[in-house]
C-alpha cells in the first residue's frame, strides 16, 4: 500500500521517514515533491564500460539555470536527503516535467528500504530543456513492506551528491566468484587392485 501525503507528513514527524529539509507545501495527495540540487555529473567518454570506473565531469548548476542537451545523460542530485528504515521509496518525474520531454530516471525508480541520502537522478531529455536549481522535479512515494526486512547497506549509502555508476565493483566481485566456482576441486584418488 502507498502512503498518502498526510501519512508521509505524519511519518516524517515521527522520524520513520527522513526528508530533510522538509517543506510542508511539497506534500502531494500520495507523494512528496523533491527538488533539483546544484551538482550534476556527465560521463567524459561516449563508451561506458561496466568493468571499470568511468571518468566524469562535475557541473555546478547556477542561479541562471542550465540548458540540458538532448540525448545526453546528466546525473543530478536532490536537495533533500530522503529515505526510510520502515518504508520502501520509489520516485518518478512530476507530470509537468515529463510533459517537457524530460526523464528523471531511465529505468531505476525503486529505492531500497534502509537507504538514506541524497538521491542521484538521471536526467535525459528528448530535446533541449532548461533546468533550475531548486525546481520541483520529481515525486517520492513510500510503500508498506510485507515480509522480513533487510536494510540496505550498499555502495551508495549516505550519498551526498550525484554518484556515477559503481557497477564495476559488482562486476569484479561476480567475476571473482565465477572464477572460484570454475576451479575443479582437488580429489585424492585411491587406486584399488
């Protein structure tokens, strides 16, 4: 079940949900409007390789805004630190933002229960769009869980700004595991006569 806006407000006050800073006027019927922060990152290379760390350039969003180029990925931060140990967060673009032809996530709207930090959102436009620091860009929703809870404690925990992909960490860990599984065990052979 999704939490209503009034329930989100209540759970922020009881500290079961973290939204900081919290603006009462950003509460919607069943979500919370979060805002675009100052820091953005863009990958330096056209080819992104999941087997290695990919270099990025950092951009600071000024008060005059920034025109995002079409078909270019920008990793941006939320102003708000958000998350919960009690509810599962998901996010989406505000419909007004989507109607401008801008995505704020490409395929990863689901957060993990236990993650608390500034969120990295993936800005991608089908044509140039100007963005501004502090604009209401997306909506965070919170959901009840069913079953035993295991809190997130991964590589993006406590994010304080946009973080580029760290998939290379998983890639090398999985490669090591696979290589260890492929080594045949040593077996002592006893010949019988």
